[in-house]
C-alpha cells in the first residue's frame, strides 16, 4: 500500500505536487509526504507566465488566490501578443476567449471568412471579435460574467507571477498541510535487486530515506528517473531547434500590460512578462544559429528598463523522458519533459501530471497497468503541445535569417500535417485526446499566420451578405464598447475583479 511518498526536488514542480497530495489524498487514506531539496541548489525559476488552467489547480488545492497574487507579485494575463512571427511588422493576439458567435450552427471563423470573400470585408478582423484580446490590448480587464450573454462573453484569464515567490507561497501552504521538509543533497538511490524499484535514497550527510513511491522533481538532471533508473531522453530538437534561453529582469515602467509579449527574432524569440515589481525578459534561441553573446546583446537591446540582476542562462534539449512512470518512480516537471517557454505550458504540464497521478493513484506503486496508462497519456499530451508550438514557427513567412529558412522548410510531425490539411480543406478543427489547447487557441494562430479554409460550410449559402455584415458590425461595436468600459488592469483592479481586497 502506498503510504509514504518522497518528493525529490522543490521549486514549482515539487511544491505544487506536495500541496496537491496533501489536499487531494483519498479520504481515509492518509499519506506521509516528505519533500527533500537543498537551499544550496538553485532552480530554473524563470517560468513566470501561465495559462488559464492555473486557476483549475488553485481551485483544486483550495488556494487563497488573493494571497497568492500578493505573495507572488502577480499580474493578470489575458493572452499573448505575437509580434513579427508571420512577417516583420505584423502582430496577432492569442486571447483566452472565444471568437464571435456561431450562426445557424456554422462556426464564426467560417462566417467571417465567407463575409470577407463576399463583400471584401477585410476591415473586419478575427481579432476584433475576441473580447479578451480587445480588453488586453487596451490595458484593461473585467472578470468574465457569471452568466454569459453571447459566445464572445466566454473567456478566462491566467497569471504572470514570480516563479520563486510562487514556489515559496506553495511551500508555506504545503508545510501547513503536513508536508515534511528535509534540507539535503541527493547522493545515490538504493535499488532492489529483484524488483528494480528504488527502496531508499541516501543524502550526502548519510541520511537514508525510505518510501513507497518516489516523485522525481529534480529538474533537468532527473536524479531518479534518468540517473538512477536510466530512462532515456527523447529529443524533439529536429522539430523545435531552440535549445537555450537567457533571462534578465528589469525595472518596471508604467502600468503592467495584461498580456505576455512574444516577439520573433532572427534565431528565436523574446518574452516580456510584466510583474508588480519588475519586468521579466528572456530570449529563447537556437544555439546552432546564434552565439550566447549575440543572444544576450539582442535581449538587452530590446529591454526597456534598468537591469536588476545578472543574466541567467538556461540550456535545454526539447523533448521528454521515454517513460515518466517507471516502477515506483514518477517524474513530474522538467525531469519528465520540456519543450520551450512558448505558450507557457510548463506549469500546466506539472498540474496535468499531478491530476493523472491522483486519478491513477496506486495501492501498489509498481502497478504496471497504471504506469502504462500514465505514460501513454503523458506522451500524447506532450505531442499535442509540440504540434501547437511547431505550428507557430512552421507557417511563418519569414526568410530573413538562416534560422527561419531552416525551420520553415523542416518536415512537420504527421499529426500536425493532418490537422493543417483538414483545417485548410474546410475549416474543421481536429480534436485529439489530451489536447491542452482548444479550438479557439488553434484558430488564433491559424488566423494570425494567414491560414484560411479553402472551402466553407455549405449552409452559408442561405445567408445574405448585408445581413451578416450588419450583425458582425453590431457585435464588433458591442465588444469594443465592453472593452473600453473595462477598468484599467493592475494589481488593484485584478483584486477587485476577484471581489477581494488587493
């Protein structure tokens, strides 16, 4: 019976897992959860943006969201502005909400494409019909209505947060929920000669710690899953060649924008993430096409404030561990896989792995059927995210650098080829199991990169262009009015939107 759980590694992954296990353990089945990490070993700590699924995690652990916002110096994130991805000088916005409203069972993206073809309505852009995007681009935000009156009233929000402060907040909550914390440095794992499972880990000070289930949150090192159990890493660098990042915080200037900026650069892209107390900046790039020195220079050339710390360099190999659950070890976080920061999926994958583990919680931590299902679902989810990220690069019209010429000419994963072919044929969205990003997210990127259906829904033949245009213009005006009436977005407004004190 699984009663003793040992988590190796703190940081966001470790403390998210520890808190969830204490809050969501089966009734009548108490767990003894121990987390081992060392203050002498730092964490990556630059993942400062999230997607709306963060709210699901916070709800699941009964989090005090206002306190978390305060403690992690968080700001609102309503989406991502993509600058220079399709071509230099062009921008599109991935907002966390639906677009327009369907008509007669026909998706709005098809209605709008039909209207544009009928009357040349290029003045009507898809982005104009996303309330979340229109508020964010004006630096404004209002909480989603409890009773949406139209499809475009359906949207969510996420957070920009200081990753280090976020982990500290989770740590305090987990310790208050009964997690035992030990400060120590991992030395080696004891493996049973017959089972091949880990029976205990030994720390450099000689302490030996036994457990039934071990959760590896030790980051890229994968101390248990990779080093002790020798699980291989599966690289996806041939699809996602960016393999390095340099990050540097700067002083904030003016109100925080309620969105992440992702600007494409000659060998990758840069992020700008506003927090209450600073701006998070980073440059993700492919080392095959740009040197570290060039990457830092380019990052600093785009920064709009005084540097607050020295640059932080990160090297990674986009991909995943072959099997994240092996015998009695489950890898969560960077030890299980990492693609790149584009679209902010790191914390989402942690949360999703926790959900899968709890849903499959084993009486026997070496249950092969449960491990196989965990591994199957985890790989599918990683593949879906991989395809979504590859899409951002592959359809760019940029050919201004060796990097862009290389990545736009590279073969695509078969699953992405199929999705693109179906959408181009008639605007249909292919939905797979374990999709992290839903149709409206794919639509934002499709439209932003110029992908249009070649054939539209036959039911559109019943529509009159003048009536459709009138309806679209009325909808556009209503969305614009709502956006301009929303309050300015800052920490105080966010707190008011949540109906709590800032």
